[in-house]
C-alpha cells in the first residue's frame, strides 16, 4: 500500500499473538527438497556468488538457504573471494614500504581506487576515500562540512544518512506522498535556507521499500539554489548504474557488504574541496605530510582521511565487486527485475498480507518488499520463515524508524514493525516460490509448529531439532 492509502480491516500485534489459535497446533508443511530445483539454476551471464549453504529446519531437515536479506548484507561474489585470496598472497603494508610485497599491495590498493571511481562515474578531480561502510562515509563527510553548513534531509532516510549531521543546522523534511511532493518539499526548504553552504542528502533507493528516488530531478533543484548533494548509494549501486556527472550529485557513499564484497570496506567518492579543507577524519600515520615539535602538516587527497593502516584487502574486494557488477550490469538488472515483479505480485495477492510504498504501489523499485501479516508479530513471521522453511528475512524498523513509523501509521496502533524481503544475486526462482508459499501458509494458518517468546532470544520453536550454535570457524 502507499502511505496515502487508508487501510481497512483488523490488524493486531502483541507480544503473544492472540488473534487465531491454529499457530499453536502442528500444521503439516510441504517438505522442501534438500537440493536446488531446476528453477534454481542461475543465468550463465550473471556473476557467480558463493554457493548457498544447506541450513537446518526445526523438524530435522536440511534445505538450501533462501537469502532474502540482501538489503542488510550480501554474500561474496566468487570473483571477489578469488581477488582477496590473490591479494592475500602478497599482502603487506602500503605506500611507504620498499619490499616487493609492499609494492604489490600499494599497486592493488591504488588500482582499487581507480576501479571504484570508474564504477560511479567519478569526474576529474573527484576523490575516492576508502571507509568502513556507508555510515562511516557520511560521518566523515559530516566532519568535513564548512562551519554553519545547513543540511536538508528527508525523514525517509536510513539512520546512517539521517543522523550524522549537526542537529541545530539540519532540516528534516517529512515523508513525501509522491515524487512530485518530494520536489515541492525540497524546493520550499531550499527557498528558506539562509546559509551560503547548503547540503542536500538524498537516498538513491529506500532500504525499507526498495523504491528508487528521483535523484536527478531533486539534484537539479538543489543545484539551481547553489546547494550541494550527497547521495546514499548503499541500496542503489548494486542495482542500477550510478554516474555522478549525469545525476548531478557531489558525493556518493556506499558499502562493500551490500555489493557482494563483505570484507569491511566502503567508499566516499566526490568533490575534493571540502574534504581537503577539513581536519583529518583520523589523525595519525598516513594522514601526515610532516610533523615537527611545533606543527603538523596534513596530506591532501584521500590519504588525509585514511589515517592508520588501511584495509587493503577490503579495498581489493570492493574493486573486484565493482568490476564484476559493471561488466554484467545488464544481466543483473534483468535478473532482479524478474524477481521483483514476482515478489511484488505474489505478496500482494496473499490475503492478510499488506505491502508498503512511499510513492505509490506502481513505483519502480529494487528487489525489496516490506510487508505485515495480519495478526502476527513481524518477528514471529521472521522466526517461522527461518525455522520451518530455511528462509532468511529481516524484521523490525530497518534502521529507518521515522519512515517505518509513518508507513505503519494507518495500521492498528499495536503494529510497530514489519518484515522486509530483499533479493539479489543469491536469490533463485525456487527461493521466491518457497517464500511466497510460506508467507501464504502463515497468513492463512499461522506457524506450523508451536513457538515460545524467550527473553533475549525472541520467538523460538518449542520443538527444535536444529543444532546449538557452538561451532566456530577458527
């Protein structure tokens, strides 16, 4: 549903679901195959991901893991793993070592910077600063803003984009009802801005609903008022091509762990002037050009904000992912468009399931759908999908509390959280059909086994044959 649509019909959420009793008795469930079905075969022109593991269910079966949590973290591409393994063989310090391994690592690190720049269409003079993730990138940018910079941000944003800015100089715009409403809200906010430096912070795609924002149009409005634009690309760059020049934005931030490179690196890419004028984000080795008893001279360029020993392997992983996605962009988009269409159509067809959107149900979106199931706590839905069907989803408010509260405002007052499914390169057609069948079963009859709510652990199957989590990878 769109937030402009009025809901009808009862909906309740409590710590112990009370609406229907069938969830308290055993309901026969289909037995998923332990091997992928023919529908699980991936198109040959897609970049290969790490194979899905077999995971246990509460009744003692094992099934192929259906990963619908790409919006939180993605598995590694095989090409990314291979690049990291190769770089590990000569891993050493970078930039100041004369040993051969150090020279190789330095070469890989700076080549990774060039690959990331190419991936987002960086312009001449733009900088690529390696960070830990999108949150780290925006906190870096927030520290680099000139004094008295005014920031304009929509309440729809992920907390990484919403919270780093100085509160007294930040204008939070309400959740828009349409994309045209977003343009009007931004135009009005810019008209009222009084500072000579204004930064507009935009999301490329919502991490809650997956909807693509009209970035190019909003950025054009910002430029007409002399404002700069920072783009949250965390949920965008893996799904759609980003070009800084075409979009008209000044910076983009994104994370490797949402781009099939879960090795602890992200990037902030964009204009150099504010970054080079700001104090270093991390004061220390690598950020310094000279240190005397009385003064410190800092580097300019990316090194200024990359103090300490950098995450070379993370940078290599990020670059390898960028190269693979860039090479296979058309196939990736086609694969995801097919998955998105089936997910949206399938979930909306299930009685008792409500889906959500910002701009309207027909908005173009990444393969992300957020929904609720009448009478069932979202965390119980998530737990049942995992325990009974080997399906991984996300429940809660997705680090976007203001948006989720608005989306759910027409629901029953006790409905405060939702379930999010987010697909990607690790998602197959069989996974989608398994998810839809499982959600339909939950909406009709509730969970197939008894669940108890355990303090500190959430919903747990009363009879659970899954092994205890005692094994460690080291």
